[in-house]
């Protein structure tokens, strides 16, 4: 039975439930996820007089009012106040919603910002976890316990579809404003990077390295966010990394980063190259906004984001690519990334950056369009242009994508020369040249002439002639 600060919550609450997965068969309801277009979680810093401490508001149907097995829109708005609370801390506080929700037995939280996906298990619903009131109480108590600089906090849950859609647009504007503040600072201009181990409950060897020009994989924490978090919550999951000597400025290898990542991954990861998907690429958790994946057939990269429901030109889905790179592993050619990293000059710097990208969903290109070099913008294929590798190769050649020059330099592009027409030749099969088949008369003396013919045989059936009666 729940006890202590959570005695009035119908299910258990604790770190032990982090990493719990709830499959569809176990699910009572889900919120957000790939089937729901509008969902978000947002933290706003307010003045003390604007926050009613402990207040929980539900706009729209509560959990108990929803039909079992359904997928519903959800917005979570957390408003905080305190002498040390500042706008710079919003992203950091927001990211902890993921952690604290996962402390609740039978309540799973994945991803962040506009990509959230939550599931409630049938078991926990039957135990009485049937209202957002309980979820709100847990969040409020954990935030005030783990982040004591928060003096006042109120939480609003929105399930009304129209209200979620309205506030979703506002949330996107807030996210963009945060991201824009972090642009301009360069990795070379700081002597400290930051690390985050918030996702180690799902990816035990993952250590996210946050630099001035490389956002967290989840897209929720900038260098400024991380600096503020490490200052106000020195025992939390975000910590400083003295970058130390730069061992390779192109690949992005730093002595201090290697040292700290090795310690925090318990020796599993010994080296990290921050600006490449090859060799010792940055590890991926599972919360990344998108993934870059190498396609050897064209010697280039594709990018696929979480919201893409189709297949990439090589026949893979986002889920398949995510499974290949998640879990805190270093996988050559597979790289979990954020949208903000795609806007960075350091994006896949050692691999050719955007000039090496040959395919991405239209939505991805639209979101980062202004940050893609002009000479390659219109030469990157989308799902509307190609559906397989052959079509992709043809598109790249026709558009004059920079990757084609790379093919030529590496001797990968072979121009096909038309064969000279040869005089017509007849193929004559002598008697006995065709092997006898049991039950069939032997074939022989057959003359076959092929004129400009292309023959494709998918299936050959040979039957014995029916006996005459």
C-alpha cells in the first residue's frame, strides 16, 4: 500500500517504476503518441501572485470519463514561481515531467515537448488511478521535493480537443523562442559542456552531451538550460563537463567529454565524436526527435522524424531505425538527433553536413529550411519525390545533388554505354540438347530466333500431355 507523502495516491510511487513499459494489451487509455496530432507539455515561469500553490485544473474529460482503449489529445501546463525561478529554467523543469510521471506505478511517459506519449495500465486504473487529480498531486509533490527553488506550483491538464489544439500552437511558439535564444554561441567559445543522464532508466549507457551547438537529443535542453539546471540543482541529472583538450575539431572529440562519459556510462562508452555518425558517434537514448541513417547504396544520409508514418527509401520505418540506434549504443551510421541540432553549423560536420543528406520527409525540410544551404535545399528528395532506392538515385542525378560528385570522385558512378547491335544469331538446339523429363518425349531439332527480345520467366511449368483414351 502507498505510504508517506503518497499515502493518498491509489498506486505506488517510486523510482523503481522508471523504465516500466506498458504494451497495448495492458493499456487502459493512452494520451498523445503517433496517432494523435495535438499534444504537448509546457512549463512557464510566473510571478508569485500569478500562481495558486497546489492548484490542479482539468479542462475537458477526466480519465474516468474516457472510453477504454482510446487514444486522446493531452496538454500538460505546469506553472511555477519562486525567487530563483527564471525563464531560463523552464526547459529544464519541463524535462523532469518525463521522469516524475514514470515514478507512478502503471503510468508510462515517453518523449517530450510536442511528442509526448503517455499510457495508463488497466491494472493501475482498476486500483483507482482514474483521475488527473492524482497525477497532478504526484507532480506537485515531486517538483517541490526535488527542486526546492520552486516555491509555488499549479498544474493544468487539458483533454478538450479544441483547447489542446489552441494551446499546442502557443507551445510551439514558446519552444521556438527558447531555441532561438540559444543560437549564436559557439562550442569554441565555452570551456564547459553539460551532460544529462535523465534517460538512463530506459538507456543505461546513454550520456547526452549538450554543447553550445549540439542540443540534447530530445530537443528540450539547450546549453543555457543545462547551465541553469546544474546551478540550481547540482545533485540532479544534469551536470557540467569540463571539455578539456580538443583532440579533433572536425569530428568533435574532447578529452574531458571522453573522461566523463566513460565514468557516467560505467565504462561502456569510452570515446565520443560529437559531429559525426561514424566511428564513435554520440549515443542515442530513445527520446530523440529524429534519426539520421546512412544509406550505403547512395553513400548519403536520410533523416526521419518521429511523426513520419511511412517508409524511407530503403524500406525502413522510424520505429525500425529507432530500434536500431536506441538504448545507449554507438551504432555506425545511425544517429539520434534533435531538430535544433539540424539547424547547427556542427550538424554532421565530419560527414559533409547537409551536403551529405539525400532524403528527408517534407515536414523535416520545412521545419529547418532556412538552415539548409541554398545550393542543396531543392536537391534533397522527400517522400513525395521517391519511394525506393532506384528512384532516389535517379532523382539525385537529375537534380545534380552534391553527392553525385562524391560518387564520381570515389568511382561509384559508372555511366552505362549502349551496347553495339550484333547481327542476329539463331540458337539451334540439337536433338538431345534439352534434358529429357520423365514422362515427356525428348525435345530436339528446335530452332529459336530472338529479335530485340527481353525474356522474363517468373515460373516455368512443364506438364506431360494428357493420354488419349
